[in-house]
C-alpha cells in the first residue's frame, strides 16, 4: 500500500468526484415563459418596467400582486430575464429625506393585495438588457421563501412614461 499525505488524498478524492460529475448534464434552471406562469393562488396584474432615463442607471418594475390562496406567500427575490441583477426596494423617508431601502423579503398574506408602485415598493433592475425597448415586453420572476416562483410579462416603457393608472395612484397618496 502506498502512503500519501492526507492533503493529497483529499485532492485525489475531489478530482475523482469532479470527473464523475462531468458526465452528468446539469439542467440549467429554466425561467417560465412570459405568459403569467405563477403558483396557484398568486396573481399579478398591471406589470410594467420603466427604462432608466440615463443608460447604465437602474430601471424599476411595478405591478400589483394578489394572494388568492390560503397560505402566505413571502417574496424573497426578484429577477428580470436578461438583467444583471434585481432586488426588492422600497422608497421611504429617512431623516426627512426620501431614501431607498432594500426589502429582504415581503410577505403577502392570504386575501391581501400588494402594490408595487412609483414612490413605494418596486423591483430595482440593474443592467437592464439593451434589447428591452419601450413598447416591448420583458419578464419578471419572483421567488418566495419556499422556492416557489411566479413569472409574468412586464410592459416596457420609456423613462417618465408611466401608465395613467400608476400616475393617478401616485397622485392620490
């Protein structure tokens, strides 16, 4: 029996494990098509994405989410298909000034409707894909704390071109 140092044994075991896994094709995670593919009990309406006014700045997505199910649904993450990253944000007031804070998670209780609207909650999107243009369509995927997903289409709008309903809601607040 050939004696090898412990670190060499670990390295050989790691290499063998790596080689063994090479033959397996890990299926990449697939995001649902942009047709409103949400878990039962979660409905999204009025979804739109505001492109950044200045190229390279973040965009923002807004929508209305309703939990018609019997279980709470807690949003833990958000993605825009093709974007560098996205996160849940909320505009608040801090020290008498408007401030944006990251939301680590956002619960939506059964029977509750949650608005993601200008001046409040939104999905901040960094690295908006160059192929998303005003008048087009993108896709947002929300993930809850259990790993359930809700993918839905978002209407892409130019910066400052909010739907009339979003402008009315912001003015009413």
